C-alpha cells in the first residue's frame, strides 16, 4: 500500500463530506461520523488487503479527514 493512496482517500473523504454538508444539509454534529463511514467505504472499495485491514485503514482515513476538517474550522475562527 502506498501512502499516496491513503492521502488521496483522505482528500476525497474531506471533499465528499463538504458536498454532503452543503448539498444534503447534514448537521455539523454528524459530519465526523459521515467522514468515518465514507472512509470505511473508501478503504474497503479502493485499498487492497484483507477486510479487517481495509476497514481499519478506512477508520483511520475517516478520523484523519474529520480531524483535518476540524482543524480547518479552528483556523477560520482565528482569522475572524
């Protein structure tokens, strides 16, 4: 597995979370859960390995995307 694949999936999960946030009007409190679910789906579909490994990587991807999303909100609040 290449680290670029994981970084790409994190970026895709962040983008899809933003799409769901604006298009489907998903409340902010559910966005981290959505990121983890999308990460698991992306890990299982895109990454190679056993099901346990891809689910674990998917959880890591979702949590990473959620953390990056939260950090961007903190930075935006400090700018105001």
